[in-house]
C-alpha cells in the first residue's frame, strides 16, 4: 500500500501541493517566499529537461537559451508591440517550441558528446543574439519588464508571485507526470534504454526525440517568461552557458527522470548560494565540490535514492 | 553498504538544512543594536574585478568607522552579499536585505544589470539605495530612493570630446567592447558627439573575452582621414586594444575611457600605453594634486588605507564604493536617525560633499550630482599619469 | 594584400592558441573517452601560477616550470579523486563532473590568486615583425611554434611509442587492454597528467598575448573544445587544424564582415560540421555499438 503510494502520480502532485501550500505559513519573512518562488520557476524549467533527459535520454547543454526566449518575449512584447504579458508568455512558448522543432531534427541525430556540444553551441549563439541585438533586447545590461496586471490586479511583491509560480509548477508537474505515463512517454523511456531496440520494436525514434525536445523548450520558455516578469528584468546571462549547466545539474542532482527530483534539484541549487553566504570567498569552490560529489557518490540523484531507501524500509 | 552511504547523505542533507535555517534566521544578535547597512556586489563572476575592490573598500570603511566609535554612538554592521554578477541572485539578495536583515540603507550594485534588478525592491521597501554602476538609466528618470556615485558615461564622453575639439580632431574611429560598459558608453558617446562637431568614420566592436583585436584595428588603420581613436571598454579588452594598436604601428592619438582608470591597465598594456589619454577621477593622481586641491586630503586618506590593507593599487571602482558609503554615513549623521525616509531626505540634500570621485551636490532632480569637472584628463607617459587639463 | 596578410596573422595567432588548448582535450579523450571541461583551467593554472610565482621573486623559467608541475598535480588529483571513482558513469555525468571540477578550481583560484587580470612579459620582446606591410608579434611565433612542437610530440607519442599504443588500446577497449597486460589506471593517470601539462604549457605561452585571470578557463575550454570537435575529437591533427580554422574564420569574419558575432563563429562552424560531417573533419567512421 505504502509502496504503491510512493510510486503513484497523484501522490506526487498532492505532496507537491501540500509543500507549496504550507511554506507561506512557515516562512518568517517575504524573503523566503521570494526564494521559494525562484525555486518553483527553475523547477519548472528543470521539468522540461526531465522530459528530455530523464524520459528520452537526450542531453541539452543549451537549455537556458529557451529560457531566454521566454524571458525576452515577455520583455519585448509589451514594450515594443503593446501586447499583454500573458499573451507574450504564450507567444514565447510557441516561438521556443517552433525553434526547437526546426533545430531539433538535425541536432538530435547526434549522440553523446556530439549532441552535448551541438546543444551547447546553439545555446551560446542564442545568448549572443540576446547580448548583441541591443535595439530589441537592451544589450548586455538587460531589459526592463513592465509590471504585470491581471484582471486589474497588479502583480507585485514576493507573495503574489509565490502563488503564480507555485501554480504554474503544479500544472507543469501534472503535465509532466501525464506525459510520462502516456504512450509517448513510454516510447521515450524505451528509447532511453536502447534506441536500437526501440526502433526495432516499431517506435519512430526521431519523432519521439523531437517531441521531447520541443516539450522541454516550451517548459523552459514558460519558466523564463515567469522569471522575467517576476524580476521585472531579463539579462542575456539568464540564457548563458552557466545557467544551462545549472539546469542540467538540477535535474541530475534531484534525480534523472523524477518529477519531484526536478523540484528538489532546483531547490538545492537555488537555496545553496543563500546558505553559503557565510563562506564568502569559498562559495564557488563549495558549489563546484558539491556538483562533483553528487555526480560521483549519488549518481541516481536525491529523490530516487530516498525513494529506494524508503521502499526497502517499507517492504 | 549502499544504504549506509545514502543514509550518510541523508544525514548530511538534514545537517545542511539545519545550517540553512540557522543562517537564514535572525542570527545576528549583536549587542548595542547596530546600524545595519546592506550591500550586494559582484565580488565573483565576470565583473569581479569591479566588485572585488568595492567589497574590500566597504569592509575597510566600516572597520575604520567602528574603530572611530561607529555611527550615532552605535556600531555599524555591514551585511554584504555576493551576487556573482547574476541579476536574479542580486534581486533575491536585495529582498533578503530588506525583508530579513532589515537594513536601513544599501550601498552596492556593481553592474547596471544587477542594479536595475534590485531597484524595485528598494523602491517598494522605501530604503535608500546608492548604486555603484555606471549607466544613466539608474538615475534618469529620478527614482525617489535611488542614487549613484559613479560618473555617467555621458560625462566621460563629454570630457573626451572637449579635449578632441580643443585639439582640432573632427573625424575619429571608435572600437568598443560589447560588454555592458562598452555598449552603454558607445551609445552615450554617439548621442552627444554631434554637439562637438565630431563624426565617427569607423565604428568597430570586440567581445569581452577576445584576445586579438588587430582585424578591427586594421580597418581603422586603413581608413583615410581619421585623426583620433576612442576605445570605450573595461577589463582586459582595452589593454589588448592598446597593445595591438602599437603592434600595427598606428600613431594616431588613442583615447581610453574611465573604465580602465587604474594602474593595472598601464601594467597590462605595458609600453604600448604611452601617449594614451583618458578621463579619470582625482583618485588616480592623488600624489600629483596641487596642495590646495580640495580633494587632496580625502583622496590621500583612502589611497593610503586601501593600499596598505590590500596591497593592491586603488581603482576608480573602489572609489565609487568609498564615496557611496561615505555619502550614506554622512546622510545618517545629518538625519540623526536611522529612519530610511529621513536618510533619503538627507542624502538628497547632500551639498558640496568632497569625495574621492568628485565633489557631489545632489538635488531632487539630480541623484548623482557630478559634472564633467569631476574628471581630469590624464596622459600616460613613461608608465605614469600626467594631468593634462583640469 | 597587406590587410589580408594582417588578418591571416591575427587568425593564426588566435588559432594557435585554440589549437594548443584543443591538443590538451585530445589526449584525455583518447585514453578515457572523457571530455574534460576543466582543461581550460589547466591553461589558467599555467598562466596565473607563473605570474604569481614570478611575482614572489622566482626566475621566470623556473616559475613556469613550477606552475606546469602544479597543473600536473591538479590533473592527477582530478583523475584520482573525481574521474576514477565515477568509472562507468554516463557521458553527461562525466561532463558534469568535469564542469564541477572547473567551478571548484576557479573557486579556489580566486582565493589563492586574485580576481584581477595579469600578464607575463613576451619571451622575445614586443617589437613587431614586419612582413609584406603586415605585422606579427614575436610571441605569436612562439605560440605557433609550441603548438607545432606539442603536436609533433603528441603524434609521435601516440603512434610510435609502446606507451602511446597502450593508451590508444585502452581507449578502444578497456577490458581487452587489461587482458593484454596494460595497467589501465596508470595509463589514465598518465593521460590526465600529460594533458594538464599541455594545458599549462599553453597557459605560459599564450598569457603574454591573451592575458590571464582566474576565470579565463571557461573561454579557453569552449573555444578549444569547439576546435577539437571541428577537427574530430581525439585526433591531434584535427585539433590543430580545427583550432587554426576557427581562428582564421574569426579573424576574417571580424575583418571583412562584422565583429559583432565573432564569438558565434566557432559554434556556427561546429553546428555545420556536425550536421554534415557528424564525426568532425578528421574523425573516423565508426559504427555505434549496441
């Protein structure tokens, strides 16, 4: 019974909903809500990578580029075209999805390191575009995002954004769980295990991989749009190489292929710099050390390891 | 075996969580109720060479201040965070300063990007914020609680163009860094260049981490009619530009920006820096200032303390932090209160404050209060600065 | 003509820098199939180490040697403490480990050294050499010469020595290599040590041109990695050709078209090469093992 609960989709959602619901009552100040809201946003972006890396077994070292697309859509749309930010969030997601569809086909033919470097290169080029096209993007210092009003209600302050991002994460998690259980999700997991075997059993491997890539891009773009609107600003380094690495680290540290894992991984990497402030100059070294240590000693990630441990205790 | 390993990790995770909650909690229970001044700078990351001297200056300043008995009879506590140059992190730390640490004032914001991310936090919380970043957007339009100490790029451009005009140069080449500083200064220069009757014949760029600029400089070299070259940029780029400039044997006068106003630029560029002109604050030429110069005393004091404590030469950027903190401290003294609103009002009424960067006079319309006269035009000769004009 | 020549000089200078870094990637990749993102940080250790040891009063050649030895020790530790324990991990996990190592090394370097830019004096002065109306710095010739020397040495080592062959055998099939008596662990440690040395030597030679700081490794790793990839991962000739190609394209792009997207050149080239020649210019054709 308990074991079944641990593996059920509904339990994951309920658990997540309880966490999101309880934190505001425990948080001593709005600062904690701000940190949690940032966690929810990055968890949403990481969920896209969970579909791509965890389900389909394809890596992307340029995923922050899609995050940038979503962010700049929300910045540029209202400023240059007078569009509503919510509409721009949608447009950003569509642009990211279409772009992923176009570049995904040739890129996803590559394997292993070649796939890694191709996605890395794609991400670097995107961030260079955001950096260079100042007349649209405001250049290296970034671009202000107009404050959002929704049905006459002005979205501002950490508390409001906490609920918006938390809600978005819940929806994203629900979709990711359903994708995982759908025929596409099962096909993706099959090709994760062995592409050759999957192709042999009649799965259209390249179409499924492409689907995962597009889904991942859309998640990242929505997260980027929320991040830009919440911060009131988007800068080109949000789309940069280091942020792509951070997203991948979130997915792996939390647990590859696990929806809760993406949230835990995001929480880990977002909270860490806040927890390490007392280390001052050694902050970066500790971050690097922890990434290495997790990859070496806990390759399955936090959530799957904890789940396995719980299951062993329960049975 | 496997479970014991994971068990250990689980324990560590719990320990970490505990450490987080104590360090995030109200852990600063110091005696005598200190005056809390916050700061978020980019002490690591790509802007570290700006943020590092800023952080060191702020720490030194507060140490010295506390030795002298603190502020309003209370000790001063500096709550300093490092955003690594990331705007998102900067905003989170700004929220932490306001919501959790309950600072009464803020001096920080190394880059324009991180400053812009933090402005809404301090505006909403009504806490005075002195930024250390360059761009003019920070104070134009004027925001109630936001001030800054660095010269704007515009005044640097004006200072350079004044000199070019005086020397009769009307056609110039430009080569700018594509980092935030270079781009912003290029744009500001192009805005005011018309006022001086100067035109740009070639307008080139280079990336922040480029290691060879000869292709771009070669274009400038091969363009007929250019009388001088301007290089808005900071970091290592201008040093490489200067070396490549000498390598190509270009003999036209080269103007650098206040972004490289530091001894380390002269060291990096080597003999190639000879003959380069740049606008810089008095800080760089402390020992060459006339004895009756109003800035002499404050500049010498800061330079002596900083160089003794860090073993590194002073830079313009550390100077911005010094002036920012000093302005804030003076405002708190004038206000005789740590009420953020009263500090803000005192800050806006700053009159004739003599700092290391220049002499500041703020007003409701001007939250910077520096003019072109705060710059001196320096010439590099034999690896040292020469004051060319006032 | 003079302009063309100037661009060629610029491209070869920068290209030789990339080639030097790319050569470092080659050896580790050959031995262990690991792409070491911390390779750029070996370059940084070589440069920064020399700068700080020289500042401490040690003669420049000795300082350089000590910095290179220091990098080798870091390389060996990286292998022993991070790569060896993660044996059998996926390429993504290995990438993340070396990226973690890179962040760690940078984090330590900014405390041990500092956060400012530094330079080293050029080996043979700063007087430019005039050739057909264009100029080149003597240090550029040093960079090209060292790149060539290291390439030849690496080629001879891999093709002509027993140790080199053992290394290639290890890469091809670890189990088989072990069965014929190759001590795989020592071979891998050797690859990391020598790669670190190559990186650090590169750092000493290029610092007078590119300057150095605790975080220059990222730029070197990305460009050097791109160069190695364009040429075909694991091939020393490919590393050199890839490096020079990217350097030349960047210079011509900046000189004739625009300098705005100079940093994108390497990655556009890489995407094109990968789309049309998925194993690089000099990569072998191999069949995926199931």
